C-alpha cells in the first residue's frame, strides 16, 4: 500500500488528571507542518512511527482556561522506500519529525500565551467581540482560529510594516468561514477597514453594511434632504460660478418639487411641461443639479465640516442607494465623498456612516469611471499607505489598490477641450471596429487604455488622468466668471497645485496630452520653471507625447461661431487663433526649457478631417501646426478625435506610444 503524503490514521484520547485549575492540551493539527517535510515513499512494506505524548506532557501544559483538557496519541503512516535506503531514511525522518514537532509546540505555546493572556485583555473592541471571546474560551484552539486572531492582533502592531503585512494576509486568506468574516468586520478598526478595501480581490464580507438610515419624516424625500443641505451651506469661500450654479440648482429643485405636488415643471424658464406621471424625470434631474453644486462646495474645507455636521453623509448614502440605476448620480455622490476624504478630521465620520463597504464594492465595478472615483476616495482615506492626496479631477488609473512593488515613475494624461479624464483615452468606438473585434480576445478591448493596457505593460508606473472643467455643470448657461476660469493661465495654476498635492514631480514624469491639453502641459512647465517650489516637476520631466496639439494654432477660430464652438468653446478660440502672439510666446519659451532639460518629445499628427456636423468635415489641427519643431513627428491616418484612441493593443499607435514611454523612463523603471 503506497501514498504520496503523510496521513493520520489513528487517534485516541487519553485522560490524565492534572493539578487543579490547570488544563493540559496538545493540538495534533500542528502535525500538518511536519507533513511538509516528512513526506516520502518507502518500498517493501509499511513503516509506522509512533510518537507518544507522555514524554512531552510537561512541555505542552498550558495554564489557561481557554482550552479543554485533551491529549492525543497518534500514529503516522509512511509508505515504504527501497530496503537499501530504509534505515537511513527512517532515522532521518524521525529526527526531522521530532524537531518540527517540538518547534510547532513551542510556537503554539508562544501564540497561546500572547493571544489569550494579553491580546484579548488589552484590545479595545466591541461588545460583540467580548461575547465571541467568551464563546471562544470553551472551544478547542484550532490553528485556523488562532491565525485569524493573531492577524487581527498584528493589525494593531506599533510597527507599520507589520500592520501592512497583516492586512494583506487577512485579505489573501480565502479559507475564512462566514462567521469569521462577520467577527472580523466587528473587530477591525478604521485603519484596517480602509486597508482591506484597498487590497486586491478583498472579500466584501470583511465590511459591515451601512447602518440603517434615519427616517426623514412624512413626505420628505431624498431630494428634499439634498436641497435643504445645499441651502444650508454658506456661499462664502466659493467663487461666483459656484454661487451662481448653487442658486440655479435650488431654483430648479423648487420647481421640481412644485411639479410633484401637482402642476407643471419648467427647466431653466423654458416652460417645458411634464405630466404628473413623469415627475420622476425632473426630480432626478433636480437631484443631479443639486449634487453638482454640492461637489463644488465639498472642495472647500470649512464646507466639508458643515456637510458632515448637517447629516450630509447619510443624505448622500440614501441618494446613492435610491439612484442605483443612475451611474452619473452615483459617480457624483462618490466624488463628494472623495472630496470630503481630503480632510482627515471627517475620516471617522465617513467610516462610521458605512461608506467603506460602499466604496469597496464600487471599486469592483466593471465601469472604469465608477471604480476610479471610488479608488480616489479610498486613497484619500488611506493615510496608512498613501502620502499623497488626490483632489477633485486627479484620478488614479494605476495602481488603484495597495501594491508590494515600489512605484518608479509617473505618467500623466491630460485631455483636450470638451474631453474628459476617461472618455478621451478610450479605445476607438465599438461601432467602427465591430467586425475586427469579433476575432479579438476580451483582453484586447478596454474602456480606458492607460488603465488596462499601459498598467499591464508597465506595472511599476503610477498612471494618473487629470480632468479640468470644460463646463462647470450640465447647464449651458454662462457663468459671470467663466472667462477667467477657462483661461490657460488659470487652469495651469489650478492643476499645478493639485499635482503638487498628489506628489507629481517627486519621481520621473512622462506627460501624454491631446489637443489643447498639450498647450496646458507646456504652460504648466513654464510656470513650474518660474516657481522654486515646483522646479522639481520640470527637472523630473523626462518626456512629453503630443496627440494633435495645435502648437501654432488652428483654423477653427476662423469659422463661424456655431461651427468652432463644437470643438473650442468661448475663450479657448481666442487662445487658439492661428499664429497668435500668445501661442508663439508659449511655444518659444517651452522649446527653450525642453532643450535645456533634455526632454524627449514625440508628436502625432492627424491626416483625416473630423466630422463636426452631418454636413461639415474639418482638419482641426493641420500637420504644420502639430509640428512642435522638436523631436519626432508621426502622421497617422485618423481624425482629431481618434488620434489618441488606439484600435487595439497591437496597433501601431499604441505600440509606438508604449515604446516612447519605456524609452523615456528606461533608466528608472529597469532598476
């Protein structure tokens, strides 16, 4: 009879009286460790090795009431080996087995002593935990149980490295039972909960569900609560645009509420009637407008405290649960939470109101925008492993969770006018590639290629996407301060402050920009050169990749207002006029600092006209304007909108972009 591993074939219990108050125990489950080193095959018969516990009786006596008095006598079965090796192997296996057995016993005594006599008494835990402790004291100390309590104890270690490792091991163990997850959810503290939420593939059972929301009262809806919260916020410390859109949101919400009580609802004074059966549509619209205004208020620190104190976390929780079918409303809700999380003073309130479980679940969303908003919020909550803070508009595409390997460099993606942090960098539209994609694998499609493809090819890079407002909200209304807000100089100062807080400039950097985003990158680097606190950003810039950037302006400014607005609204048109003095000065200044700092440059130019209306096609950025006059220029047979959207992972556009990033950072990411 032969087997490939050790097996326990017999076990019988012996009872031995001991001194009063002393329990004697020996846990033979620790023999699993012995099995790893004593597995062997022996031919010619069966070899039985018997270990008696009497010789070890004293060494396994534990003065604790937590474990019942037990002793075991076990026989270990080993298959045989050739007779010529049997004698030496038997001696060697016996020696190894005894050595490992004694090591296991010593380790068990050490764990038991620390765990039962110190950990449980010293830990500040919930009432549920103490009830579990009482239950646990009447059970055998299974190593599986001991491991859980030991890891929970290690999450409270004074050593940061020990805490981080314990959180990782908690999340990676897939064999916990359901009651153990529930126990852990009751015991873990705020720091551990956030760490688990930022651990890849974490089991959501580690997190307590959000507490029951208080009743708002008869006839009071989530929209009522949101409107009342917004109306209670002071208009101090916010600019004229936020004040303007706050009043507009409140007006639309009031009209929506009037419609729900019977009557007509009008949007923006246009008098568009809705039947009472359709009042849910304007109600959701009003919620969306109020929420967008609240996003702007949540950027002000003093307003964050006011939002929390007035029950804003619960109101947002109710709205999030109510509008599960609206990804946009849910994104804006999480966006507010991410802004609030920039203030450590409200972290405890965020965790206690159940947001960690919601964010952990949202992190698993298949929608890149949903998961990235949740990743930003959790990163701002994670003061244990993250030094940086991510303000509104700065999104982590990779790594969105805690990672073991160090980050060597940063790659920043800057979109153009009317672009966005995610949609600008998506793969080319499915409709144009439907036939080709049928033969491709699922890995060859992505909603955001920097997040999926670049992160996989360069895992030791931090990939960020930066977003700035083309419009403050969904309204097409003109804000009194809009012209100042949309200027290149204003956006440069605003983004530089955000990037500094996110730690950009502390590592080597490669910029990737589309359209006017390239002009913004050049302006930021020129401003950084004049600021002693930001010169590290310039010195650490190793490369810039431009996708159809109008370095010398565009003919779009010469078209009618209706046509040019489709791509370059309002003030941007004046800044993009062909051969404008401002563009010429910007380009000359940038060329000087790029040469001085030996910045690598790669430019792509479109060669196909862009459909700006059913009847009009325009070459938005001609080749001569996309030519910076420095570095390599590559012409691509695509239009302005698709110049930054590779067809597939093995397409020339992506492969050349990846090559440029790797070459610009080769001295850093290869170390």
